[in-house]
C-alpha cells in the first residue's frame, strides 16, 4: 500500500493511502510539536487490535498498548517509521504512537527529527 509523507513548515502530512478499515480521507496532519520521538524498524510493540486487521506481521488499524491508543499501518516490520506522539487526537482517540510502513524510513526519520528539533528550539 502506497503511503506518502510531506514535510510542511509546521507539520508532517501523512497520506495513508486507502485504508480499508479506517476512514482517514484527508490523511493525518501532525504538528511537529506533538512528536515526542521518532524511530524506525523493530521492535513493534505488543498491542491488542481494537479495529482493523492483524495478519502475521501486517497491521492496519487502531490498536491498544500500555494503556494508550496506537495507529498501525504496515506490511513489513523492518520498513516502519514510529512516531511517539503527545496525545495527538484522531477522531475521538488520543493517539500515543503511530507506526507506518514506508520506503527508506531512516532517511525520512532523520529529516523529520531535524524539523522537530528546529520547532522545539523555537519555543
């Protein structure tokens, strides 16, 4: 599934493609100020599926882990980008982690981390 990330001036725009389980038509616009950390690859947290699909290492939907809500959209654990979020609201849920599958996650992680640092230095 094709996912796209655009780095805007004050936020990250994430197009999740056509998720069959969640209606997020406009994608996610996450302000840099809501990103507490960013990592890539494994480990994928153990999580209880609330809504969506969990097939082997493929995940797509809303999950619950360590008392928080998480969104997972990936097919291959090794090519994942993990956002640790500061209670970012999606619908009625406050999301603590977003994990998406994307090509070249290390490079994207580096670019986003630079923006997050710039934003935190401006505050």
